[in-house]
């Protein structure tokens, strides 16, 4: 059954390769990609089930045992994120059928889409920090193509900035990995945890930990390294924005999650305090951006930054409540950000603008769209009983347990500002005087609404069914707070 672990990586890779041979047959590409996504969800669901039943699963590629070979590891955190990724990828894929355009579909859009999923799932499942870099690069190369595909002026301008930033980040990533290897003599994450726990060169390890925070913080958009995100995520078509907003920054967050709980947890008063400070600054800057703009895309984009700060702040606290809250909130944010971007995409399609000051009255023509957006908006703000509430509440409880009252205040105030920012979209975009000139009958609203609504419904079920999800979250938390569970599964197999 351990062979199942590699399937979330191999299946989209195989699908992407097959789709290359049918690049001019768009309808066939859509069918293959859709059927593949259903298989992908099944594979990811089975992976979650088996991890829940059997504990951490590992696979040594080429039969080279850890720490010498390439190890694929599925603990509950990785399995849940892979499942969330496949669900979101499927919804955005269906949304793409009616929005991405034939020009992009004929230039390997669906193949590159699958390759991006390969990189994301591989990053979640790798047990080797060098192969984390490899999967990062797979993901980034696919994102470069998706960002530039279509060749608009804005895309070309932002892609240049995006590529330069990520090339420099990747170079720094390799250098940092090399320093880590020179100090510890290993790159296997479980083995790294053991070596660092021995206490050799603690000062150097702390500096390396901060170097990794720079690398992952740049990819995850932590303050002050988020500067590239608003422009890059605003340029491509909406399905690509949704894919980036839901998945790419989350890989950076996951990398911080994994390294700062499994590898670099021995000097928390230094490393985790810096992470906490940067996280709170990230929330503050994100709030400023979210309430300042009148562009619907920019408002949701800056809400990505806010969520990054909330999740990483929970990681920095390193107690059971906060870690559980960060995992719950991470999954919630992936789902709800994808849903919001898809819903906003419909708003822009039917109104012909992304400027809230030029919208109004859409609820009179699209009431279901309006109320779906309203539910997604209050979920994002953490209003009970929706999906954002439980995770944020647990992070707040973790703040109280750690006596981090400044963080508690910042998160509470940010929740109000998040609510204000998304209600600004709801009030100005859907209410007010209707302008029939904005309503475009040739837009396939129903086809676009179905995948968007699917994600909203899943987020609702995730919120009201939190008690059902908690055993899985608790298993993930146990593995994170007790690294020996992960280490034994990898090294003592």
C-alpha cells in the first residue's frame, strides 16, 4: 500500500505528458483532464484514509533506505494538503473550460496545469529537503508558463519580475541547503532532525533556520518579502490567479511548517520569535492593502497576505491549540481563496470591470452568485459556524496559552478588517442601482458558477463538520509536536 504515496505525483505527471500529444484537440484534452482529476481525488482520499488507519507512510524510491535514498513521506498533514490540492485543482480545471480561451488551451495549458500539481503535491510529500527544492522548481517552472501564457503586456511585465525574484530565491535555496549539508552531513528531513537535536553548532543552525525562513518566506509572501505577489497574481487570467492564490503561497507556508516543527525547533526563543514578529507585520500590511483598494482582485490578493500571517503566527507559537488551528485554517484558506477568486471572476465577466466603483446591482440579476459570495466572504472572516472560525479560534486560544496578547489583538482586529474588505465587495458589487449594460448574456454564468459553488459548499461542510475533521487534524498535530513519530517512520522502517 505504500506505493500509493507516489501516485499523487505520478498521476498528474502522466496526465500532463499524455495531454501534450492532443494539444490541438481541445475537447479531448478537457475530457482527459477532467477524468484524471476525478481519479486524482480518489487517490488522495485513499491516501488520507490509509494514513489515518496506519500512521505515517513512507516509500523509499529505488529501494535505497533512508537517509541515503529519496524518501516519499505521507503523514496526515501532507495527506490532507494533497487531498485539498486535488479538489481545488479539479474545480479550477472545470472553471477553465469556459474562461481560459482556446488560444491558451492550444498552447499546452492543461499539460502545464498538471505539471504544476505535480510540483505542489511533490513538495507536500517529499521527505528530503533537496527534493523539496526540486519540486519547488517543477512548480515554479509550470507557474512561469501559466503566468505568461497569453502574452498580454501586463503578464509579460509581471512575469519578468516574478521570474527574477524566484530565480534569486531558488539560488539562495540551493546555497542554504549546501550550508545545511556541510554542517549536518545529511539532507533527509528526519535525519536532519536527529542530527540537529544532538546540539552541534547551535548558532550556525539558527542562522541557517533564518536563511530558510527567507527562502520560504519569499515564496510564501511573508513581510517584507511579499512585494512581488500583488502584481504577479493580478496579471494572469482568473483560473490561473485562483490556482496561484490557493496553492503556491501555501507550499511556502507548508515548508515553514515542516522545517520549523521537524528540523528547526530547538531554539524557539530566537527563530520562532522572529517568525511571530514577521507574521504579525504580514497581517498588518495585508490588512492595509485589503482595505485600501477598490479593485476586487487586489482586495482578495491582499487577503492572501493576511492569511499567510495568521497561519505562520500559529506555527510560531508551537503549542497544540495553535498548531491545530494553523492546520485547520490552512486548509480552509486554500478552499475559500479558490472559491472567492472564481466568484470574483464571474463578477468581472458579467460586469466587464474589476473596479467596485463601476459595479452595482448584480444581485438583481445573479442572486445565487451574490449569496454564494456572501457565504464565502463571512467564511473568510471567520464568522461561526463557517470554515474560518474553528481554525482562527484555536490560534487565538494558542495565543492565550502562550500569553501572546499582542498577537491575539492583531488577529482579532484583522478579522474585523477582513470582514470590512469583503463586505465592501458585497455591498458595492451586488447592491445598489442595477446597470443592465453590465450584464452580459453571452457569459456562461451557470457553467462558471457550478465549480465555484462546489468549493463554497465544501468549505461550508468543512466548517459545520469540524468535529468530524478533528480526529484527522489531531493526528497531524500529534506527528508535528512529537517529531519522533515522523523520524521513526522514516528511519526505523
